[in-house]
C-alpha cells in the first residue's frame, strides 16, 4: 500500500525539474528513506546514551593502576 505526498515548489524550480528527464519520484523517495534512516539512527543513539548513563559507574583510575602494578 502506498500514499501520495505532494509538495509545493517555486515556479522556477518546477521549470528546472521539467528540464531533466529524471525519475523524480524515485529520487525523492530515496532521499526521504535516507533521511529517515539518519533520524532513526540518531534516535537509537540517543536511547543508547540515556541507557548508558543509568549504568555508568565511577571508578578511581589511580587505585586501579596501583592494583595492577602490585
């Protein structure tokens, strides 16, 4: 199933679009898909960061180095 999405562009841009024989629907669909992937990845990273903050522990690196040397 698909839906129609329409956009309004300036007249000058429409004339330039007509000039090139490109499958604009495919180009715009690919652009939207890529942008959605970026936003989904950013959202995922944000969720990972929030979950990591909950698990973050404080460690005294000086004591760890001393223990490893002994």
